[in-house]
C-alpha cells in the first residue's frame, strides 16, 4: 500500500536488513569509532589559555640559541672529542632542582645523545634531611653537623661552622671517628675529586675510594682554601667514596666529584628547598673556588616558584637582588653560557587560591625574561610550554588530558608513555607545588628537547655556512 510503513526486520541496526546501505554505514562507523576517539583529546576542555598557543615542540625564547653558542658548539664537537672531554652543566635552583628528577631526565637525554661524562658533584651524607640525589646513595654516622646556605643570617638556624660550599650544604665535625659516604649506583671506570675545606685549625681526614686504598690528608692551612684529593677507579664495581674524621681539629667536607674518563655530558644538580635566585652567591670562602673548579660550560638557573609564593612580592627588590646573583655567576664563570629556566605551573603550599598565586607567576616570568636579556642568558618559558598561567588546575584535575596535549602538541616521549597507562598517574604531589616523579620527568624532557632543538638549529646553520664557504658564496 502506498505510503505504508515498512515493517522492521531483525537484521541490522535501525531495522535495516544485513547488507543494506544503512547497516553498512553504521557498521563502518562502529569500526572507525576507536580510531576517531584516539585522535581526540580525552576529557573536558582545559582551562589554561596557553594550550592553543603552543605551536609545536618546545624551544628557547628568541635569542636563546645565540646566548648558548659556546654550549652548542661544544656539543657538536663531543662525539669526536678525545677521552676526558666533557660538557659540564651546573644547575642551580630551588626544590624542583633539589629533587634531581627533572635534572636527572635532562642528564639521561644528553648522555644518550652525546655520551656519558659522569654524575658530577654530589654532597656527602645528609647536610639536610631531604637530600636524595639521583644515581647515588649518601649517608653518615653520628657526629656531623650539617649546614644549609638558605639559613645564612637566620638566628637560631644558621650553621655555627658557616661552611656551605657550592652545593649549599656541608658536613663538619670536631670529633674523631664520624664517617660519611657517597655510593654511586653505576659501575666503573670513574675518576674525580673529594673536596674539603682547608682552614686554620683544621683536623685530619681519611679519604677512601672503595674498592681501593685510603689516604690521609690535613685540612689545616693559614687561610681558607679549597682542598682537592683526586681519585681514580678503573674496576667494574660501583664505587663508594668515604671520608672519616681523624681528629686534631675541625674537619669540613664539601662534596665529591664523580666523572667518566670518556667524553660526554655532566649535569650537576645543586638545588636548595625554598631557594630564590636572590639567595645565590658566594656563601663562604669555598663557594666560588668550587664553582671555578667545576669550570662549567653552561650554568642553568631554575627559580621563580618561591618568589611567586611571597604574597608581599616586590619586583624592584627582587630585580635588584637577582641582578647581584647573576652578576656574581657571570663574573665567576666568564667563559660559560647562561640559561634561565622559568617556573613550572604550580599552586601554593599555604593553600592560597591558585588563581591568586598564578597571577604572581606571570610578572615573575616577565622579570626573568628581562634579566636574561640584560645578562646575555637564554630563557626557557616553562610556564608557557606547559599550558600557561591557568594550566595548574588542568594538571591537577585532568592529568590524562594534559598528557594528551603534551604528547600531541609538544611530542614529549614521556607524555606518550604515561598516556598509554590504563590509569594515568597524578602529575602533582598533594602540596600542589611539587610534581610527582612522572611530572618531573615531563619537565626534564621539555628542557632537554628545547636544548636539543637549539642544537639541531645550530648544527643546520653551521652546515649551511660551511657549504656557502665551500661554494665561495
């Protein structure tokens, strides 16, 4: 009958018999659904306004490559360099650096590409309770006094020894017998130095590089100076560097340097919990000699979170004090390049409204960019490359979506790996300031990718320049 409704059949979805066009279309749609969903970012829309502005893989601010020319040139020469040639990077920073997690990922990336130069500078024992360096274990017996440069001038908390060294923390004792050690996790060969404070009234120190022999050194001298005991271990065992006070006066140990005899990259992670750039400087008579002895080719300064946490943030005062710190770094390492790494997104440990805290991060980042330009340093705007000021809420509430954006827009390998987990890990700790190991791994990869991208650009320019010269153009 004309206009009669066709009865439904049992065949396909929507009443279409198997094989009819409607059934085929729906079947194809169902087959393609997983593919379509895989290409779509999961979850609700992100709040951070900076996500859509990310143009591609992370890179330094304009001028950054020029500021790092010496570093990029040395990286280019490393693969063909003779044994013992290193690119040394010293990273100063706050608790984000003290954890040695994003710096550890940076170390991995550069080591894999340019060779393993070693672990770098480590502190003996536990100058403060939260000292947990990567790729090593440290410990001490009773009898040592630890120091923390952050408390210089703070009544009741300043170290009575006033010895801090480049790492901002040292161990001192007046007693005979206390021991401290650094146990490296990787096997040999290794070489390096044990660093200690020479000072009036200094006692004797036993130094052991195990497996190996022991040596006795005096730390006494007419004036403060840096003491260095060089060691070498060619065996396959992972070494333990140990010191023991032999009495006779005050003994202070400043750290141990562990490097490889081959060529490669070395990354020193020297962070202090709660530090600001303004805290950096010649803390004692041993700080600058240690920095000069490390002879870094690149100094990275990673601060900003603690400055923004100050509700009374005074940008003029911060500028003046940070300028003094940068002038000191540049004067102490005149041949080194300089890179400022901005703060990642974070909240406030005091429970402040995240928007209020984020509002102070923006002027802090702008100030850092200004300081970088004035002092000839490169700048990496970490905040911008992680979604912008409002992205902190995204990192907390929607880690799966953040991982999707970091994978899709920036191409971070760690983001892709974390995204593939059935249950994506949290990226921030409960204090809303510190990242989880997974979050720090992302941060380290972001910094490493930016440096590698700058190196690739430099290398391309060097090749083109050589070709033009060869062709006489």
